[in-house]
C-alpha cells in the first residue's frame, strides 16, 4: 500500500512511554488516557477501529503485525463489536500497566533471590574449604566428629546451591525450548482427553435420554392398545338389537307371518287346502 504520512501523536506517545521513567509505579491518569483516545478518534465518533489504532501505534514508532493487532483487538474489544470505545481503551492500558508492574516486581524478586543464592554459594564454598583444611587434635574425638558432621552438612548445602546457581540455568538454556514444547504438547493432550471425555459423557447422556423416550413411547403405545383391545370389552353389555332383525322362533308358536293371510307362505298353502276340501275323496 502507498506510504502514509506519519502524524505526531504526542499524548499517545506519553501513554506508551509512561512506564519507562520515574512514573513506572504511578497509575496512568484517566484524563491522559481519554486525551490519547481523542487524539486517535479524529472523526469524534466515540469509537476507533483496528486500522485507526494500528496507524496510531505506527505513528509512535511501533509496527505491530496483523496477528499481533488481532490479539490486541481480542483483548481490548470486550463486547466483540469490532471497534474500541473509550472505556475499553482505558481498561486495556490500565490492565497492561498492571501486568508490566507485576512482571517488574517478579523480575526484581528473581534478581534478589539469584543474588542471595550466589552470595550463599560462595560463602558456603569458603566455609566448606575452611572446615576441610582444619585439623583438630587427634586425641579430641568429639572435635573430630563435630568437624566431620559440619563438613558433610556444608557439602550437602554446597551441592544444592550449585544446582540452583549453575545446574538449573544450564538446564533452562539447553532444554528450555524442548521443555516448553513438551509442556505445551502435554497440556494439549490433557485438554484433548478432557474434551473427549466430556463428549463421551454427553453422548451417553443423549443415548440415555433417547432410550427413556423410546421406552416411554412404547409404554404409551402398549397402554393404548390394551385400552382398545376386544378383551377389554368382555364385561360390556351387548349391543341393542335393531327392529329389522328377526326374532328367534319359540317352540309351540307359529313363526312370524303364518297368521297373516297376505303372507306368501299363507297364500301358497291356501289353494291346496281348498282343493283338498272339494275333492270327492
């Protein structure tokens, strides 16, 4: 892209250089941070974009990469809106200053601890050499025993201090990157194992719920079938007979229609009976 003309960012430069002078332990003033935000927000919209923030850092002599700006935006943009407001801007610089102060304190403590270990190592080395060169009287067995126990104790402490001052730094220099990579791989494996275990538990819970739902549906279907089956209607009264259905004949009584002269059975049998009555026999 074409080379952009660098602007002068006086207030933002003061904010960036705040922790380098005597004011390292003094918190950043709110007014200074708001002024730096207004210096970046040229259109007075109350928000600045990632491009505006990157250009302001470049004007201050910093050249962050796109990946670095993406990580910075992920830390600043708390509501994931894609831009930065004044509250997020102030909170980010305050949190950054707090982290810098903590790292500085940890560094000073580590330096003090290292200096103390070096001093103790050389002091113990001198004492160990003095005890080793001392020669108690041969007839004083108690002094000989005390000298031997003191020599052994100082030898053990000398070995420990040697490991702290020489052994551990050498291990960090030689195996530091490998140990870091191994720790990262181990952490990734542990996280993957936990995620796999969590997914397995979720799948088992899902299968259990599906089995319970299928069992419930099967029970509901069985209950409905039992309610509609014929065996459930054995104790029910018989259905009423319709008027058109013929009634069963009763012994000793003529069938229905025999007394009716218009019935077919009656009409078919009456001529025969008349002929029989008029025959000479």
